[in-house]
């Protein structure tokens, strides 16, 4: 290992951009970003469907060191967020260290260095690997009979066909998570007819997405004004209350959220048959909470139909339901989410003594504090397995995790060493995390969701926001091997 550490970052999305900036600030010059796509932004590059927006307030979904005074709306659209990340990417000259359309095929720790093989058949070396792949980049398609038989247009929401005119089309949207809700809200009334295929009804919190005036944007150019107007302290207090609601479905916060969701449904859906179809059978927050004030009006338009009966199969002409009825369609959109258990995979990663990451993650993905994996020295993850996805802003999470990783890199640089987390520490941590996760609303709320891993355990941080901040404040070096 040379004193001029070589660092490889996997991914040029939000977390990869953050990692590169912080490493440069730390004084590391030999940095390479490997990006499998052709541009910046990660999930905000891949997803471009109509109605896409973030459910975290705009000014809270930014890097703490790069606030944006020019957001158009309280909750930003996908294109505007993508533009924000592109601007940061070029401002910090990350284009000079990024390799686009370069997918890592394998990682192998040999002779005290990481060997990297890419889809270009080129090989590289790195002293440190930062996995910033995120979780929302491997589209999931449901296992439906006849899925390849449809003669019309079909695509996943993350592979939107913008060349296709939808104006006179009969469109079927499969999926009732945040993506499906946003697409239906955006397209209702703008096509010949829209059918929303709902497997599970969702609780929806009202979300009025107002716009910032030119006067406000001008005011926000002064960071002091922006900080005061956005009241970041109040926001993080709200985040703490929200996290407590996730941990205890009987808490005051959980009851307030449940009341707001139920009131939203009651006030905005008058038709009793439709209201019954839209009433979930589980506790609010059991699934990722949906924020929208547009969906209930959209689903009641005459050009929109909610389908709650199960899908039997996809035919040449459309979708056949379990009762035998066939819905003729021109377009099918799969708003069915992502394979959220992949993280670094499908990269074939091998650590000390050739241990396979696939083998270590055979039961389900796990990592100490979602950052470090035993026998994978100097390999660190941002927004890795079982982190606070769905609890807090992912940017805030990544910033705190990166600060933690930098403390470990300081040791690596000073001692010219390798660091991997102890196996027994990781197993003890995971036992505690799994036990705590089984007490959260994700487990006790009576629903199935993408938060549950292959073992049925919620794959997320099961403690409060303050607990997370404390855990990220400084690594306990006794939890790691110095090799």
C-alpha cells in the first residue's frame, strides 16, 4: 500500500458523488468512480416516469454543504433533482475521475490489494473500495403468467418509453406503491383510459406541493435566511418523532399519523365501494408511507378505474383477472419496484481467503452498521444492508456514514493498514438489530412489504434517529481488526 491511497467508488449517484467530494476534501487524489450507466444521478437518472418527485422536502434533500436556494417546489421533481446532482458533479470536477458505462464485474482481495475487473475487460487496483450502489437500480418484474405474450407496449417504470405517445392509449399501471401512485396521479385524464391494478391498498398522507416564489428564492440566496426559513432543527425533531412512530405503533406520533391517513381517505373518497377498495387491512407505516394529495382526485376521474381483483395472467390483448374478465390495453406499466437485496451484487466479490460475498449473504444481506463486512477489508458501503432506508433522508444518512468511514480511512492512511470488522461483532450486532426490528411496525403491523428480507425480518434500522447519530459519531476501533 502506497501513501497515496487509491480509492475506487462504485456508482455516480447521490452517495458516490458525496464520497468523491469528501475524499477529495480529505486530501486523497487517486480516486476513480466506476459508473455502469451513461450519466450521473443513480436512481434519479434511471427513473424519469411522469409525476416523479421526492417525498422529502426539497431543502432537506440536499447535501448539507451544498444547499440549493433555487428549488421550484416544496417537494422537488425528479428532473430537478437530477439536475441538482449533475450540477454538483461538474462543480467538483468529478467528471475528470469518473468512468461511465464501466460496470464492475468482480472484486477480489489479493496480495493486500483489491483487484477490479470491469465489463471492458480492463483491470484496476484499489486500496479502498466505497460501495455507493444504492438499492433502487435493479428493476423487479412480477412472476405473472404470460408476461411476454402482450402485443402492446410494456415497460418497467424505471425504463420509461418517452417516445411513446399515451394520449389515445388504454394504459394499465401495475403496482400501488409510491411510484404507481405518482404515475396514476400524473396520467389520469391524459390518456384514453387508465386502469390501476392494486394488489394491496395503501395508506396515503396528504401532501400539498406548493411552489417557492421568486422573492423566496432570492431570499434563500443568503444561507442564513435559508436555514431560518427551512427550520432544519424542527425538521430533524419531526424525523425523530417519525422514527419513534415506526418503533411503536401505539405511540402518540403513530396515532397522529394513522388519524391523518384515515381522515384523508374519509374526506376525499365519497363513493363507498371505492372507499372500501382503497382501505388498507394493515397498520399505517407498516409499508412505506405514501405522500400524495393528487391520487384520490385522480382515481375518481371518469377516465380512471381502480382494479383490486387479482391478476390471473397477461394475454396478447391485456390483463385477465382472477374472475375471468379481461381488460384490453395498449400499454402496461410495471410500477413494481426493485430487487432491494442486491446492493453490490451482481458484482462477484471475494474477500480474505477467497470468501464469497454471495455466500456470506446467502441467508440475507448483512453488514455492521450497514457499512462494513467481515473479511472484506477496506471495503465500506454507503446506504448498505439494513440501514435507515425509509426512516430518514438518504442524503443525511449517507453524509453521516461517510464521516464514519473517513474516520476509518484516517487510521488506514496513518498506519498503512487494512481494516475489517470483526465477525463476532457483526453477528452480535445483527442479532440485536433483528430482535429490535421484530418490534417495529414493519413486523407487527400485519403486512408484507419490501422492507422484509428473505427471512421475514425488517431490513432496516430499528432504532431512533438519535441512536443513528450516536452510532455514526465515531467508530469503536475495538470492533475492527487492524491487519
